[in-house]
């Protein structure tokens, strides 16, 4: 499918500087641009590529001023990166529009309810009393258990596992091999020194517009629900323990682990490989740097780092002293010798 510069400018609220009829059918990085591709210039260090790129159309900022001749047609926008991301989403939606159908190789329980426009791939499994909303895509080898509820326009990618009683909102994306609703880690020590299983009788509830990365796992609650709020974005390889609650529009990077019953506020940003202990309360708009260890409650608007984590600015100041510790020790030893000599 082809789009011309005028159509693209309308999509991203931009203005055309060049040939309004220039057509593109693919996307590219500016340094790898070819005829018929659309690229963007957001980082100034890539500016030299604009003068040599073969991309037919390039998104640039409104205030971009060329210092050399160039061949590409420009579309000027307020934020080239944001505009390109918008076009990526639009391109992806067009490219991956499925044909509504149910594979003959899929299993769909007679007691399941599937709405209009749904696509179900080979070897998918839809359990009893499960409800799937309009225009959902269930890709091959997806397992959906019993009593599951899935809203409209949700996409579940190959190999994901959605276990019994899970509730998923509208416009969600569940990536490959994610597991939602497995048993929480509940064990009670007994008199013999071994452990008895604590039944996990709750479920998982995902709000609207939630994205779950590949191989991420979200455990069902012991009682009640593990809750992932509206607009939450989880990267790959994240572990969410039982009864955790994550507030709306929080984003979490890969390999983070959150222990059971911890509550995380809204609009938080959590880096990769962060470890968060159980039964804690993390406030709203909290920023946690990568590889931090969280062992206590965190107030709203905090920016923290380290293990155990503390204020980000204080951590950086302390780190300066740590790096210079050897010189401080040398100075102290010299001062000690001088005092002893005197």
C-alpha cells in the first residue's frame, strides 16, 4: 500500500516541503533509506545522512534548516520521533489486519462466546465459559482457559497462556509466551520443616490498553485479584507476584521482579532488573533506576537508585566519593603518619 506526502502530512499534522505527490510504501532508518521509503530525523547527530539519504520522504522538525542540498521530500512536524512512531503504529495496524476466521485446527469450547470479527489461529484453545470481544486476534498455539473475559480489539500473540478466570480489557496486546494467571508463589512452612501449598484462588485483571511483553508472567492472586491498571506497559521477562497492583500508565522494563502484595502507583517509570520486595507501597510518578533494590515504601515523585535504593541525586553524590575512596584513604594514612610522627 502506498501513501503520498500529502496524505502522510495529514496523518501527522505536518507540512510538506517538496513534492506533495511523492509516494512511499515502506519505512526505513535515515542512513538506510531507499527509494519509496519514509524516514525521520530526530537526533541532530544523524543530520549528515539527510543530505545523502535515498529515502523519498523524511520527517524533520518544524525549525530544521538545511545547510546543503538534499533530494528527499521533507514533512515538517513538531516532533519527528513522535510523528514517526504514530506512522509506525498506523503501518502496523494496516499490515496486520487479520481476516476474521476460526481455524479448523483450533479448539473452541461449545460454551465459549466469540464476538464478531474475531480471528483464531491454528491450535489455539478457547476454554468453556470464556468470552472474547469484537475484532480480537488469537494467534496460533494460544491457550485461553475457562471463565476468561477478553475485551474488544485485543491481540494475543503466539504461544501466550491466559489461565482460568483472567479478565483482560479492551485494546490490549499480549506478546509471545506471556503467562497470565498462573499460581502465585504461596507456600507455608509446616512442623516437619517442609512446605504446604497455599491455594491461589484469585485471578488477574488487566485494564484497557495494557501491553504485556514476551515471556512476562503475572501470577493470580491468593485471594481477590492481581491488578494491572489502564495503559500499563510491561517489557519482556518481567515477574509480577500474586496480589500485586500496578497503577495506570506505569511502565516497567525487562527482568524486573515484583514480589507479592506490593502496590505501585500511577505514572511510575521502573528500569530493568529492578527488584521490589513484597507488601510495599510505591507512590505515584516514582522513577526507579535500573538494577535498584526496593526494600521499603517509596513516597510520591521520588527518584531513586541503588541497593538498597535511595534518592537518585544523593546516590550520585555518594558515588563520586566512593570512586575517590582510595585517594581519601591514602590522605588519611598520610595524615595519621604525620600525627604519629609529631
